[in-house]
C-alpha cells in the first residue's frame, strides 16, 4: 500500500509539473505576442511622427515662400501707387501748361488780327505806298514803316507757330501720361488680385 500511494503521488506531481510548464509556456507566448504588437505599434507611431515632421517642414517652407511673395507684391504695389501719383501730378501740370499756352495763343492771334485789320483799313501796303504819288522821301518812310510792321508781324506769326508746336507736344505728353495711368491702374488691379490670392494661400497653409 505504501508503494501504491507513493506511485500515485509521483503521478500527481508529474502532472502538476507538466501543467505548470504548459501554463508558463502559454504566458511566455502571450507575452511575446504582446511585445511584437507593441513593437509594431511603436514603429507605426515613429513613421507617423516622421511623416508629421516632414509635413510640418513642407508647410513651414511653403509659408515662408508665400510670405516672401506677399512682401514682394506689397513693395510692387507701393511702387505702382507712387508712380501713379507722380504721373497724376505731371498730368495736372501738363493740363495747366496747355491752358496757359492756349491763352497766349488766343491773345497773340487777336493782336495779329487787329494789326492786319488796321493795316488794311489804313490802306498800308507796299503797292499803295508806291502808287500814292507822294514825295519819294515820304514813300521811303512808308515803306520803312511797312517793313517794320511786316517784320513784327512775321515774328508774331513765328511765335504763334511755335506756340502751336508746343501745344501739340503738351497734348502728346498728356495722351502718353493718360495711357500710362490706364496701364498702371490695370497692373495695380492685377497685383491686388494676386495679393489676395497669396493671402488666401497663406491662410490655407
């Protein structure tokens, strides 16, 4: 009986040991599985972090590029506005000069017209002097007076012609400035639209 009890006890011990080893193996397998899953999760997180860093770097560079373009556009707009003001001031000065030149032209034309009318009314002409039958000295004086008048009139005519040329130059300059103003306005509007798009792009980034 003692031997039988000893054998039974040994059998129970062997089974308990086998069960304990089987349980430990399962625990080790489960631990290894959890470790592998954790390692996989860590690798995924590291990839996600690297991707986020890369995206952040790209966004930072994109933002810096947009800010640079916005700064450049701001300077170009300021330059356009300054040029616009300069052209407007020059245009106003040209208009003033045209007004003054037209006044001078009007005065000169009226003076010349009055002189010609008076000369015609008085019968003053080289032919009238020669055919007057007056004393030769009187005729000579009249011819000298006529030469003086004609010389003064010729100077007035030249002055009027120069005034007309000046008017044409001023009007051409006005047209050129007006064309430049239109171009500046169009370019300014395009730059403003570009600036708005850049600001929207910056907001998106």
